[in-house]
């Protein structure tokens, strides 16, 4: 996406300049007044700063990617056919990974697990090899000395086999410790890390490989996250969507991103409402986004006004409602929030609790518990670009049981938001690429 800023005396002049440079397909993202700079600026009138955007023309790149993707798929198909042939009739335990696809976690089929975990297996094994390099070197020397004596017997062979199994178990033990520390480093709460490792230990058997254990842990963490519903269309009439949560987590910007996606990309009829009458800046911000998107906007002061607005905008597909951010300890404001939510009890609606990934886990638990008293909800995590540890996502899923619907990773509207992907997050929690 191409984004440009234009400064002119009037909004019409700025719009004309934007159209001249970006063409008719441009979209106005923001309009604000700015003070002129330079000598005697205090004598000059304020100017209009207009932010406009346009999708980049990537058709040639798309064609190249399409051809490359076709080649990659052909190579994958040949490899899978070869794997199927070599595997013969062996069967593996297959389960859903959360995206509808199946993957094999059998002991003998290491290749498929490595494909699913991408760089994760090699990354962990590299660290593990560093720790055991000295031990392996000493074993090699001992084996060489035993062969030199020429006194190997059947008893010795049995002992060697036993030693190999013991070493394999020791390697798996070190592997589990490495996973344990990796998850703690990624701020997964120790309680949940212990549960994961205890479950792996319980199902551990002699001869199981690291691939099997890693695949099993990966799979179960994804299943723990479960599948998120996201925003669903109403059977008929509008779907009313409430966004609740503490102050400063980015609710208004998140609403703008979602509303922009539905309005501009999916061509749905959208209305924006706000019950946040405490902060003028929040109301102005949402009003600006509504103007940019050319969608209805209304400030709501009381629950009966919300009911009236829902009736007025009944021809819309979605009505997005921003709420006042406040301390989760403020019982009075929580009660008023509950009154607004109960207004929509008889119509299709969904509620999303917006949380920041940078908030301490203890505070997140308190926030989630207090908001649970007024309603069930799905989760949206913001500010993932401001932290390198994503353990809070897993912690809050385990703590609240609420599905995670979306994550955001920046301020850009509408780009910096995506549907929650459990596979990506679990890979990072287990030591994959950040």
C-alpha cells in the first residue's frame, strides 16, 4: 500500500493534489489541521494535512509469485508421493492442527513433523547438540577402544543397546528441559509450562524421538488455543459488535481497522457508535474514521439511545460500538457498561474484550475476571509489535477459556490486524522465529 501526506490551504486543494499523484483509486485515511512552520508562522492560517492511501500495483509480482508457487507445490507433491511410497502401510496418529488440516505425529515419520514445525526442530536440536557434544565425543572414543580390544560379545552388544537407549532417554530429557526454559523465556506462566511438560512426561515411552514429543506438544498447544469464531454475520439484520476493555489498549484504532476491512474490502454497510463520552479525543478519533469511510456515526449517552441507534441503522450489516476505557476496578462504570450490553440482549451481537499483550499477566487476569462479571466475550490482543514474548496469549486462553479472535501489531489502519493464527504463535512460544 502507498501512503502519502498532502498539505494545502483547504481540504479540497489537498484532495485534488492526492488524486493527481495517486489517481482516482486513492482512499483518504485522515484529515487534520496543522500549524505552518517557518518565520512569521504565527501570522499564517492553519493548513490542512490530508493522509491518503492507494493499493500498490503488484500484478507483475503476483504473476511471478504464482509461477513460483506452482513450482513449489509440484515439488511438494513429488516429495509427498515419495514419502507415501517409502512409508508403505505404516499408519500414524493424525489429529487436527486447528486449521482443518491433518498432520502425522507417528514416531517413524520424522519428515512430516519437521515440515510442520519448519525451523523449530532444527533450532532446538542445534542448542541441544551444543550441550551434548562433549558426551557424544567421549562415547565415540569408548566405542573405538572397545572395538580395538576385539573382546565384544553378545553381552556387550546388549549392554551397548541398553546404553544407547539410556542415552536417547537422556537426550529427550535435556530436550524437555530446553523446551521448559524456552517457554518460560517467552513468558508462558510456570503453571502452564509445568502442565505441558508433565503431560509430555506422562506419555513418554522408551524409544520415543524428540520429533514425536515436539510434534505432540505443538499439536496439543494448538488444540488448547482452539478455534476462534471472529465476527460472524447475523442471520438477518445487523450484527452489533461491542468492544470493551481498559483504557489505553487501542480499542478505537482496532475498531477502525475492522470497520475499514468490512467497509472497503468486503463492501459491507457499517455504522460506528461510541459510548465513550469521557474522552473527547476518542470520540473525535472515531468520528474522523467514520468520515474517512463515509459511514454513519453517532455518540451514545444512555442505553435507550443505543437501542434507538440500532433501530435507525437496521439496514446495516454491522454496527460497531466503541466503549469507554476505564479501570477494571471501577464498579460504577462497569455497571454502566453492563447496562449498554444488555440493550442488545435480544438481537444478534458479539462482545470482544481488547487487551494489550504488554500488560502484566497478573493484571490481565484481574481485568478478565472483572469483565467476565458483566458478559462472556472473545479476546483481541493489541500491541504485539511492542513485545517479543507472546506467552500472555497462551496464559489468558488457559485462564479465561475465551477464544482469541484477532491480534494487532501496529497503528496502521487497516493493515496492522490479522485473524489469530494458533500455529504461528505456538511456534514462537516453542522457540521458532520471532
